[in-house]
């Protein structure tokens, strides 16, 4: 099922997308969704970020080529950081460059959406707690990341976590292409099969630290090719089978 979150003439709703039509989901999309019967043409609604998580868990240096390009070692265990949910924006919303940073980078990624409360999930059972997958851009103020050492400020600004356009619930994430373009020029081109720590391993590791709740997001890391964005540019992240997430860039 393809799930989205939309703004429609009467408010905001979760919907299931079938072709060019959006069917309203009653209450929430977790478990087995039920429907209200209301429908809209996709052309008449605005796509929002498909989920508003309680927390966003980022995984750093999960592609060896990306770790190398920044002069870092590949971590033996997943390198975990958090982004606030206030950093989330949807498709076509501006990424805002803060005055505090002189270099803000794109990082195209596959994002995992958790579907049920869970903790201490084994690797063998990890995929059973996944609701689906979407596309994310782990926007990072690279100069502040280097200055602060820890990642909170560099990755926590408002608008620094674009997500969307949809959540796909039936999707094989094991070997798909992840491409980031800036103004149509390819900057990143990798495959999820090159992750250092695969998705079941990440879920096992993260859920051993903190309880995961429905809608929480795990960003699975970014391939090599990260680089700066500037106001006036447009950044698009494409994951095969999930579509394309596009956001313009502007100064705050």
C-alpha cells in the first residue's frame, strides 16, 4: 500500500494512494487501516511529510565510501544520533539555510518507518516491526558538525529533515539505488546493498537502546557524494521504487 499524508480542503488526513486518487484513512495508518469513504484527486490536495514521528534516529557513516570521503573510520557499531521532529518538512517545502552555517550539505537516504511499539527486537524479527519505507534528506550543517563534534545542532535545524512523498508498505529495501541530484546534476549514486549495517541490524541495535514507537523513523545513512547546497538550488533524492523527494533551497 502507498500511504501519504495530505492537506485537503477540509483539513489534514492520512490517505492510501491508488493511481491519481487519495482515499482517506480513518484515524491512523498503523495496523490494518480502515477507510472513511472520502476521496480526492491527488491534483486537488497537497502532499505533506508522510509521518510526524516522535523521534528520528539517524545512522552515521553507514556507507564505507561516505565515511572515507569525510576522513572517518567505519564504525564497528552503528553510529546513532537524533534529529528533532521539528526538523521534518514535506515535498516541495523550502530547506532553509541558517545564518549560523556557511556550509549546509544534502544527504539522500532511505528511511525506515516503524509500525508498532517495540524494544529489544532481535535481528530475526526486526522486519516485522516495519510499517514501510520513504525517502529522506538528512540535511547537515557540515561546518557546525565539525565544530561541535556531536551532531545535534548540525542536524537539528528546522527544515533539516525533508521526507516523502509516500510510505510504501510493500517494498524490498535490500538492494535499491539511491540518487541525489542538485539542479538536475547527479551528486550521489549508491545502493542500499552497500550499507555497513543492514536494516535488521539497525533495528536490533536501536531498539536495544530506546523504545521505538509507531511512526518513528530510522535514517539508514547516506552514500558518498555529499556536498553543499545554496539558496536558489533544488535538491531531489530518488530511491528506486519509492519515487522522488524534491525540495528547493532558500536562506532563512
